[in-house]
């Protein structure tokens, strides 16, 4: 540590912030807020693009049979599922990269890396003879977008004071999550037009089935290529406009202490219930519509759920800053149970065709709640780990406790994001297994009810009851 007082040290060296004290109200009002907001508003489009690339295969895989690709249903399922697996796994490593490399450098690098799957997919879908192994590799590379979330949230957590972290993280993640609904909404539109010009390749002839079937000219590569220019622009913005924080530097070994923290694993479990539900429902929602209500066109409605969930996330962070994250999380899981019961009540059965309107509204309610829960669980993490750091160091070492708490919070934000992302694979897989065994998604929905009930109990015991271990 330097012996030079903070007010006598230079606050910046190029894009490096050598002094960063957001808890100092004077510093925050005079200089900190503006810098933090610049970094937030560059981070948001970077994360938006990451989610769009991550979920690209949810649209691309559906269109491949129409383009002449001879893949089985099981092969198409794996193409849609692999980005979730690789993205969740990459998040584990990305969780610790910002303190090692710096937020500006890492954001620019990881955003630019999205060009690999984007260009690769755009080229591959133009040739029906593309080997399946190549498609699998490209699906895995789309996981680069999924990995970016953990480092993005970790980075933004360093810039804001405790009372604003929930709102800032909610905005970053919520607006970033819009990439999921955007790719599902935009891709079916852009593939019908040669909007990118001749450099993007010639159109293909797709054979559509159904009442309006027949050959139609499409530019399937546009679903991928449309994102490339935006990726280049945002990567450059991140490099020239964002900042690195000197005090946020830490080695992997220093951050790995979170694996010894009980509350890291508890928050991973709770985040699996909130974000895992959001990304898992996003992947499974269109397939559920297709199998349960065959007369409904899934892509007309599939994007609504992720949109509602993404828009609700900033509100969940804002609400948690005012009411407490644990209280919001507790009631979110309670209402999620009721939402699942609503879905079950609308399902078609042996004696009923079910209600698609009821099913849609119940699922949109669930998506809304996952957004609220995503914001509230991430608002809890900085409070929990700052509290633990202060208890370890006492009032006499407040600065050390704040620095340690911020670093551990950032690592836990990233790592819990990694664990939650596995819901993107396991939830649709649960629906598929339930269909195989029982012919309905009922068994999977019952399992979700049990999981949410356990989450209520865990939240109440550790965080929201009167004498909780860490009230927050």
C-alpha cells in the first residue's frame, strides 16, 4: 500500500484509475458517478451482443432442415444446447479475469472474440454439406457470449458504491439480457432480406412446410452476420472509453478464497433458481409451445418471455436497494411457485385442450419473476460479502475490509453467474425427459416447485428472518 494520501496521488494514468473510492460521497458526486456511468453504458451493449451471439443457435438450429441440412432432431437439440454448456463453463474462468487483466482490456477482448462464432456460423449455414462436427464446434464457440456475462458483472460491481450496486448490476444484466429476445425476434426478419449486400453471400432456397409452404428465398447467414459490425464498434468503444481500476487488481489465488466461503455456494444455488430459470425457460419456451399447442406458431410468441424477464431485472435491483435483496428474493420464489401452478393449470390433458392464453400469461408471469429474482440475488451478494469482510477485520480496518469485500463480491458475482447458466441446459433437458417418460412437462414442473420451495427456506434461514446469519 502507498503511504501517499489519496488526495495527493494522481487519480488517473491514461485509462487506469489509480484512485477509486466510490464510497466517498464527495468523490462520487464530483467525479466517480460520471466515470462509472460511462463504463456502465459501454458495458450494456457489449453484454447485449454477448447474449445475442450466445442464443443465436436457438433460431439457427430451427431453420437448418429447411435449408437442406440432413440433421436428426437429436443433433439439432445438441446444437441448441451446447452454447449453454460451454457458456456456463467459460463463465467459471471469466469470473476471475477482470482483476487479473483489467475491465477495459477484458471487455474489449471478449467482445471482439464474438466475431469468431458470428462469422463462422454465417459462412457455415450457406453450405448444406458443412460437416456436423464443424457445426458442433461453432455451437461451442457461441458459448463465448455466455462467458462474457460473468466478467461484465464482475467489472461493473467495482465501479459503484454499495447502495447503487443493485441498480447498476440490474441495468447491466437486464438490458444485456435483451439480447436473448432480440435475436429471437430479429433473426426471422433479417433472413428474409438481402440487407447486408453482396459481400454477405448469395441467398439460399428454403423449403417451408405447412399451409404456406413451398420454396422461398432467404439469407440465413444474416442471422449471424447482422451482429458483426456492431461487435466491431462496441469492442473499439470498450477499448477507448472504458477504464481499468488499479485497486481492483487481484490474482486468481487471491480470488479463489471464495471457494472457502459458505455463502458463495448458497448464492450459487439461489441464482440457479433465478437466472437458471430465466435462461432455461428462454430455451424451452418455444419447444413447449410447439409440442403442447401445435396450431400455434412458436416464434410469434417465444421472444416475449425473455423480453419481459430482461426488462424486469433492473426493477428487481432497484427494488432490492430499497427493500432489501433477501426480502425480494424470498417473495419472488414464493410467487414463482404460484406461477408454475398457473402453467400446470393451463396444460392440455386427456379431457381438455388446455388454454394457450392461460399458458402464455402464466409463463410471462414466471419470466417477470425470474427477472426480479435475477436483480435481487445479485443485489444481495455485495451486501453479504462486504458484511463478512467487515466482521473479519473490524471497524479499525475499514478500508481493507471494503477492498477485500469488493474483490470477493466481484468474484462471487461472476462465479454464481456461471453456476446459474447451467440452467440453460438442464431446464430444457428436464422438459425433454419429462416428455419422454410421461408425455407431458408435468413432472419437470413439479420438480421446479420443489426447487423453489427449498430456495424459499434457504433464503429465509440465512438472510431474511429476524435473526438471520447475514440480514440483507
